[in-house]
């Protein structure tokens, strides 16, 4: 039972934002765009994906920790709103590279840089259905044992190793090779 608390309650699905082959090994990240640890993990994960991308399906799920990161939910909404215009991954990258510059002015500037329809972007960010999706993702994360960010799952098992290129790549390869 104790081990089960660290299993992903909802497997990666078509409802998730994902990159990579549909049949690839899922690497699921619960993240908070304002979290400095998520920002630091971003280039590491991207590097590992560049090496193993043909075998790994990368999935992003929101886990804004508003109590310590007051701009995290707004950033998650910005990513979702950009996603409605086909630019989720571009906004995802921009938000993590922003290193905490996530004010309202910043979010609109990023949307403008990505050539989003700003009126639609603003409407979508206040759409209650997007807020509900983010709340649901966070609740699923809590049920899966997420208690901070970033939290990674390889397949449906929480990865508790260091988020370094070498360690993450080794863990993914071990799973891919059936070790």
C-alpha cells in the first residue's frame, strides 16, 4: 500500500499535453512555472528528451503551488490559453525560460511574442473550464503522491532520483530496457 501512494493515478492519455511518440515510455512532469526547481529542471529534461525523444513521450501536468508562488496559476492558465491557439509548447518553454518573470504584463508580452490572438488569449485565461482542468490535474497529482515540484513519473512510478541528465537518462534507459 505504501508503494502505491507513489503511483500515477491517471496514466498519460490523449487529454494531456504531450510530445514524442504515442507509444513511447511516458515521462510525466508535474510542474509549477514559478518554481525555480522546475526552471532548473527544464534544460535537463529537454537534453534527455533530445537524446531519447524517439522512445519517450513527455507529458506536462500543472501543479501550481499558489501558497508560495502567487503567479503560478496565472502562468498555467497562460500555457493552457496558448494551447488553445496551438502554441502550448512554445508558451511552456517561454514561461520556464522567464525565470519567474510571470506578471500579467509579462504573460501578455509572451503571448504577443508568440503571435497569439491577444483578445482570445485574455478570454481563454479567464475561462472557468481551464481553471477547473488545472485544479483537477493538481488533485490527481496529490492523489498520486505529488507534494512539490517538479515531480516526475516514469511510466506510472514516481521518480525520486536526482534530476540530472545522467541520472534521469539512466532511469529512463533502465525502464526502456526492462531492467
